[in-house]
C-alpha cells in the first residue's frame, strides 16, 4: 500500500515493495544482514568503473580491521580523504553492501574515500564500532604519505548509524594532534532515546519505523540506562570545538529531529553548520540511489558541496588532467616498440593499434597521479625534462606503466616539457578496475 506521505514518486514506488518485507526487529541477525546487503546491492547506483579501490588492513583494538581505499581517477595527489562510515542500524552492512554508494560519492566528489568493516552489534556493542572508527582515523593520519593524502583534510562521514559513529568519533578526537577537517553526515541517527518529535510524526509509513530504530539502538547499547549518555548518543553531547558540520536529514524520517536538533545546538556553540533538508526523501535515501533519481541527486549534491569546500584552496602550481575533451587521440606506432612491449608485458593485447596524446606542460605544471585499469601506457618525453616521482627524465626517455598501477605525479621543471602518451586499449579478458 503506497505511503500517504507526499514522498517523491520513485521512492514511494520503492516503499510499496519495501512494505512487504518483514520488520527488521522480527528477523534474526543473520537474515537481517543477508537481506540488507541484497537490498542495497539491488537498489544502489551501478558501481562506477572510474573509481579504483584497494584493500587495506588497519590495526584495531580487537585485531585487524578490513578496509578499502577508493580512488577516483581525478583525485588530487596529496589531497583530502573522506573516511566514510557505512550505515546499517549498528548491526548490518559491510564493505560490499556499500560499495556502490561509496563509489558514487568518490566519483562525484573526486575525493579519495576510505571505508571500513567496523565491528557490529550485537556481538560487539558500544563502544566497539566507535573505537574502530577512531583507530581508522588515527591510522589514516599516521599513514598519510602512503595513502597519498593530506592529513589536515581528513573528513569523517557516514549515513544513519554510520553518521552516529562519525559524530561520536569527532567528539572523541577533540584536542588530539590531528582532528577531522569536517563531519559530513546523511540521514543521521544520533539519539538512542528516540525521543525526538519526528519519531512520533513518522513512526510508520516512511520505510524505517520508530520501533525499528529503538530495536537497533538496543542492540548497540543493550542497557537502556546508557541511552542518555552522550558517548552513546552523540546528538546529546556538547558540540563545542567540533569542526564544520554538513548535515543532510531526510524529510520523511523518524530520525530527522536528531540531525536538526544537533545542528541547532552546534550553531549555538559556534560550530559552522551546513544543514539541508532532503525534501520528499526517506531515511535510507543514500542507499536507494539506483531506484530513485532524486535520492541519487541528493547524494551527489552533498558530495559536490563537501568537495567544493575541501578543494577550494588553490595549489601552488596548476594541475593538468588528461580528459577526452582536452586531447586528440590518433593511431601511432614506433618501430620496435610493440615487440619491446610484448616482451615486457606478455599479457598485453598488442593486436590493436595504440593511441597517443600530446601534452605540453608549462614550467612548474603538475600532471596529477593517474591510473589506467586495463591498459599499458608509455610516456615519451619529447621536449624538455620531466620529473616523475623525484626522478628526472630528459628528452628521449620512455617511462612504461603497466595496467592497474598508479603513477605520477609528473612535474615540468623550469622550461616546461612536451609529453607523448602511448596507451594500448586492452590487456586481455580481465576488465576489473580493482587494485589489490
């Protein structure tokens, strides 16, 4: 039965099917996790092939924490990082369930995004998940060089329960040597007491129910006496000293008042706040970007807004990115080059003609680090001298890059240089853009 609330049409159609599913509080944890993952994979935007990822392992309080670093092809060398904490009601969700959403955020924003498989309730109640997020933040700051990020521009973000962990972690990090640059949260659930007015206003009819929120909070914090503790319910904490907040509540959401109340409290405490209500949308709008265009746009707009602020500071030298609009590709061949390539890369498909691009780089210009998922690439220095990762390459030099490898940045020193990019279009049957 369609919701009587004025929810945007595609979301309302999704809710009609969602209403037939058994309430989450009536399912076993195993069934909850399986069903949630399947639903997110089905309803998320398709995985963006322009975003590569590699697996990470982060030392945590209870052992290694599995994580992933997502890198869009346009990401800045030494740029910001969004540490994104997935939602799932404290008990469900994992790296695979949120792969599509994280790729969408990375592709839209152009930011590197790291996400982690934190410990979940009920096996690991409060403060396990928050502590894992703290471990991940501190590890990222300490390993900024190997992650190719700026430790001063690490943002904590997340949706739903992940937003609670992000805010709670930002509160705990106040006063440390490295703190978050900002906190960026969508549909935040921040109050275990579920006493906000919208838990009554939208108790039913908007997908997630007030009863479901109460149940999932009870898994994370089994003792009701702790629900008013600001460490458990970050929405009840004093926000003084927090970095800028980006808060995007959903209009038809039992937890809407959590985000709005915390935003008001933070503003009163002098914290910069961006608060934008996602009109016509429901709590899980970040998770249904494949079935609701309005939900996808809301996530994309929020990602662009964060990136605009993080990337606003000018760099010391101009950045140049190769795009199809900027360069002209045409068939090219260098005598003997194909044979050399086949010997060095036996899996390379050399039956198709390579392509070239010519790029003139002004003195001091930087070509950002880039990545070719399925193609070998060679860079030929035609004029001048190029610096690649600190190594000078004079005119006549060739630099060979295999598929699936990050390379650069390329820097043009005094005098500038002209580069020829030779890229082969295929390396066999593997179309993966994953980076191991």
